[in-house]
């Protein structure tokens, strides 16, 4: 079976790279990667807005099998992460195994052949949209869905009436000049928090429209010295120990989120004290009421930034908390009657995170749509967040139930990939052609996860992107990463319906 096994990976970000590398390392098999963009990196290739950086420490936001002693700072900018991913891809020869500028239109499970038929087309992207080529059909025995949730920008229709310059942070246009312009930034998530201080340096005036402000904490650490980088390079065991220490400290924070009655109030007091003290020192006590949230810490993603509060406290920055009532051709009107004329509109409105797989359509047994299946259930059913009943030989990486609010999703992706690779290894050993997780296994796992998430701080009423339209938290894992590793440490094919490969005579 080994030499005939064709494996496809959709996505060339962290999770797609991880899948391709581990299949090569552990199974000795080549893969074919498909990605709609022009290079490796996923969200770190696409997002180029000013100030774009990771809010998770660099030494855990990287592969355990490819540690990097040369991170410049505790939390790295986008450019470094993108360069890191390209270098890892080059090291493992993945450029020769990747179809770039190729969009997956749909994937169909062909029951009679026990194969995935993947329909693709060439796609070339510009600021004005995409140009498409002819479609092509590819066939794989095993398929990895590794596109992640940060794929499709969220562009609220109410802003379509604005006639000035409009840019979404996920599709940044560097040709737009912000200098001496009246700029409105919509949103209060990570991209807004990173973008506002940079835009405020040039803009004549910046209006920050925030429905729900973010909890902001101090950014820990700064630049790594050359001496530290050298020590990590010469003594990798020290770098690995440092990574492990950061991981443990982050993983302990899960108590703030899944045991809010015991620990969240302590966190709330500390964050409130930090924000109040910082704004007071900046002579902006007037912003305390506007910027200190009224919901539990962690319900929305926490922001850690050295410069955000400094940036938003500038004299040319105005915080608007009143909901937007109307958007006109050159202005924004809020419910309190205030109207602001705007030259440039920046949509820091995040992604459509509940639309799993984005525009990609995946059809399993009997033509069942994965999107429809997950939507109809209210809570996306998976087994160990990796496999889905009625979708044989499909492994989902960083899909429902595997996001985090307290640690590195790269580690989660590694756990998921190792579980998937173990499945494939055991399939090869037992000459199994396909596996389909049993419905009762997926039901039991998903019901437990849904119940656990309902009691976490993420389920509170703060309208976060973790929640679906019914208010259910679907994106996140409910426990520590350590517990996730234990959950996915090995695969048991008894959890799956199996179809044996036909032996050749």
C-alpha cells in the first residue's frame, strides 16, 4: 500500500507544513501541498498590515522539531514568522511538492474507488480580486484539511456605502497613503490593536470604533540579545528547556478560562490595575471608562501590547464607543448623533471564523456537505478534533475544537498531525484502505467538549469570534494543551469503521 498511497494537503501554513513534514519524516511518504497563495506561510504570508505580529511567544509559536535560536524578540513580527516558515519548507524540499496559486474548489469522496477527488483551479490574486484558470482533478487516498480558521476576511455589508479608500487588515494595500488623513479603524481585536499605534503616527486624526474593547496586558519580554541567541544556538538543550518553561507557564493559565469562578476575578483585578495605571500615567484618565472592559477576562482574546495604550492615548486619536448607526459616502454616524468625516476606512474586523474551510466545499459519503453537516448539528462534531464521521480518510488540522485562548496553536497542530500520522501508519500496517470514525465515538467526544466549553469564560456574552450564531463556543479546546497531547497521543483503529485494501495476486 505504501508506494501507492497518495496524500494531499490543503494549506501551506503552519498546519499544512507540519502535516507534510511529519508524513515524510515518520512514514517516508511524499505529499502534494495545494495552496491558493504564492508562497508558504498561510495567514503570515497574507497579512501584511502595519504592526502585524504574533501575540504568542516565538519559542513556542514554532515547530518542536525545528527550533529557531535566532528569534529577534519574545513575540515576533510577521516578517520573521513568514521567513521561518519559508526556510523550514525549503529545508524539507517542500517547494518541489507544492502547487501554489492553486485554489481548491471542492473535494468529493468517491466511495467506489475509496479516493478523494479534489477539483482545483489556478488563481492569481491582486488588489482587484482574482483571475482564475481552468479546473483540474486530482486524486488522493488521504486528505489533510489544513486551512485554519483565519482565511476569509469579515467585511460587514454596512460599510459598502463608503466611497473613500477602504482596506481590510487581512488584504492590506500598501499603496494607500494615511499621512495627514482622517482615518477610521473599525474593531478592537488583535489587528486593530497592532495597527492603531502605527497609523496614528501618520494620520491627521484616527477614530477608533470599538463595540467591545479588549482586555490589554503588558507585553512580556523584548528583544533577545546576541549573547542569548548564541547560547541557544550552541546549546539547543537550553533553548528546548526555555521553550518548555514558557509552555508550562502558559498552560497553567487555562485555569483563568475554564475555572472562571476561582481564578478570573484575580486576573480581572490585575488587568484593570495595569490598564488604569498606564492610562493615568499617559494623562488619559478619560479613556479608562471607555477602554477597560466590563466582561470577564478572556471572553474575547486578550491583547498583550507595549504600545497600544500609548498609541490610542495620542492627542490625534479618538475612541468611539457608541454603536455605528449609519455609514455614508464619506462619513460615519454613531447612535449618539456624532458624525465624523473620514478619508480612509480600515476594517480591522477579523475573519469569518465559523465558516470552516472558507469557500472550500468538502463532500463525504453519499455527497454529504461538511459545512452543512457541521452547521446542522449546531456544534461541529469531530473525533479528537481530527476526524469526522462520514468523511473517510480526511484529517482536519486546526479546525473546530482545537483553537486556544492561552497557548500556542502550533503545538495543537503538531498533536493533531501526530495523531493523523499514527492513523495512517496503522492503516498501512494492517492493509486498511480507508477509515471512517464511528458515529458514537464522534458523538461522545463532541458532546463532552461542548458541555465543557459551556462552563468556560469563553461562553459568556461578549460576542467573540470564538462563538457561533447561537452563542456556542465551537473554535476552542476546553482544557490544557498537555491534556490535548494526552488525548491525541495515539490512534486506535477500533474507533473506526475500516475497509481493507484488496490484495494484489
